[in-house]
């Protein structure tokens, strides 16, 4: 695992002026664009290079039009573009390269030629004085940071939100100070780009539930988790680390992943034993032993107990957003607000009005008076789909599938096979992709799921489950075709009082730019067809 330098190419923000900076990866999600604008406005000589073409990147380029260099010449405060390719000289001659987190250092000749490498996150952390609240994990990161940010703003803090949630912290760098808390969602890749730098020292860090993810990138769970651990690596006793108290699935518990002396331990136990900060835990149920942190008592009363408190205190009750897993995310947000000295009663009144996060079990449309549609496009692991099917306390019509990330679909298949589960899906529609192929293989082996025939695939063997004749249809090569089949099913059978949930459990490569584009296309398609 590559370690980066503790020394920065810039002694101060003012030292950026006149330096040659290469932005590796402009992209369309805002990170590269924000970096390009930030360094150009600070007076750097900026080169933006991306393997994508000018046409592919046009939306980002248009937004940077005011900073474009005339004739592509190197000029302070202007941007020169090298697109559709990388040129080694742009990396060799740069004082600093700003790296895209989606690019591996290992085996990359361009990055290995650079004198210094930073990321937008590392630059922000090096020079901002803001107290940091950092969140990572496999599931629930975005909902957790969104709820924290909402709570801080409602409580009167001049807070900011950035990171993996598609907002670069460089966009608000100049507005931050020691009085402005910054909430950062950090992916494993963004954390890996901080290894060795010693710049991430959050006042509060949270690791949400750990499940297998990005195994096509990492190849194993231990490497993936090693990057997650970086969130607390440089914390001290005066900081807080918040980690899971509940157990893991046996197939990806630490002992199953080759961690020594980990028998009977969860990933949360491992994190708690390593962090130098004061550790708090979170649990979906009341623990059977004394625990400092938060837990959900009787699924309706969130309680907190900190060191020094004699009795626990209620900090969370009713929520607008559905789902047990979402409640855990908001409970962690409530704990952060409590650590920021917001009174419990105020926390409860604030968070009961939080309406959730775009693309995460987001309600957005009703058809025929009682058919509700939910967009859960940011569910990119199979376990997130399992949680989505349980969030509504009644069977849903599930729309799922996409591109594989080297993950096992066994937990999801197990859920979809369990006809004794009262929340067993009413109907399943599949979107094409390599992940869907793995899911179909599991579903086709089930005696409890009947396969419906459509023009895309031959009929597969299967039996009626005896529970509303549950079946699956697909895979459909496009959202449009899948939604047409959903509408035909609802209209033909006069379906009423049902929730339709789009929860892919896979990545969006191939059909969409990213999971946010996927979610937007889904919502637009639903509104157009189900009017």
C-alpha cells in the first residue's frame, strides 16, 4: 500500500501562485472541476488532463469556461486542457499533481513520474482549520453525513458538507475557519490517498456497517478494511471514534477474512481496540451489557450513554424516513450532535423533521393514488438491497440489478428466497448487468421464485412460491424497457397500495455515468411514464 509524503508541495495557500499544477481527471462529478477552479483562482498554472474526450467532459468544461487559457498556453490563473490522453511531461514537470481517487498509484507510470501528489481532500485538510467530522463505511455513509449536516445547520452551526457525496471541500475552503465544522464523507479510495500524510485528525470519526465492497478493486476484505482504518489512525484521546457494536455476517467477519486472533470479534471490535481516541459504539438493539454510545431501544427510542453519565438519555424518537438501517444512520447523527453539545430534546425535534437524502430511499412520486415510487440508486452493494426490502414493513415491488463489483449476491438471494419472510418482495424486475447475471443464477436455483418470461430471456424453471405468486422479470437492457414492464404489470393486475423501490445493489457502469445519473434517469422515467 503506497504511503504519501507528510510534506506538501505548497508551504501555504499563498505559495500556490505561480506553481505548475496538473489535475489528473476532470470527470463529471465535480471533484476535478472544483480542484481546477480552486488552483486556477489561487494563481497556479493549471493543466487538466483526462482520458475522456472534450465531448465527454463538455458539461464540466463549460462551467470552467471563464478560466480557460487562450490558445492552450500556460498562464497563471488559467486552465490548459489535455484530453483524450495523458502526456508524461505534464506529470514530470508539475510541481504538484492532484490525483483522482479512482486511479490507483500502483503501476501508474504517470503518477510515479510526479514530484508530488495530493488530492482535493488532502489539500483541504492540510490548510483548513475547521473541526472535522469524518464518516466512512460500506453502507449508510451518505445518509449519515447528510443527517449530521442537517442537524448542525438546524442547530445554528455554520457547517459545511463535502467529500464522496460529490461536493469537493475545495468549493467552500475560503469560507471555513476554526468555528465552522466540516462533515466529510470519505470513501476507501479517498482514505487511501491520505495514507502517510498525517493530515486526517477528525474530532469525530464514524465507521458505518462494514460489508464486502469494491472487491473488484481490492481483491480481498482485509485490504479494503485497511483503508477504512485510516479514518482513526491519527486521532488522539481528546477525539471520538464511533464504531459498530453488533456482529457481522460470519462469511465476512474478521476471522473469516484471515485476521489473526479475531475469533468471535466483529470489525467494530477490531476498530475499537485500535483507535487511540475515546471509543463509542452503536447498536440496533439494547445491548445486554454496559455500552458507551447509542442504541435503539424497542425500535422506537434512541438512547445515548457517555462516559461520566449515570443514566442513558433519549436523543431520538420518531423519523420520517423509512427503514431500520436508516434509523441507525440517524442515530449516529444524533450522537454526533450530542457530542457537539446540542441538548437531547433539541436533537429529537430536529431529526424527526429530516426528510432523507436524494437517491437513498427517496420518495418522489405517486401513481394512481396509492402506488408510491422510491429511488434508492445509491444502494451499490447487495446488502443495501436487503435492507431496502425490509424498510417499508410490507412487500414491495423491487427493481434491482446492475454491474458486478466482485461481490457475493448470496445475502440478497437468501432474502429473496425466504418466502416465510413477511416482507418478501411482491414482484422483482431486473436491470441487465454482470451483477444481475449472478443474482439470476441464485434466483434460478430457488424453488420459491417463479421466473416470468419476457422477450429478453427464455423462461427459467421455477415454482410458484404460494405468496402472491412472486416472480422475477428481466433482465431488461434499459431503464425505459424495465419501467414499461413495471407499468404493464401494475395496470394489468390493477395493483394498488404498493411501494415500488429501485435499489440496484450494484454499480452503474455501462448504462449510466454514475449512481446519481442512474437515480435521476429513473425518477425522470417514472414521472414521464407514470403520469
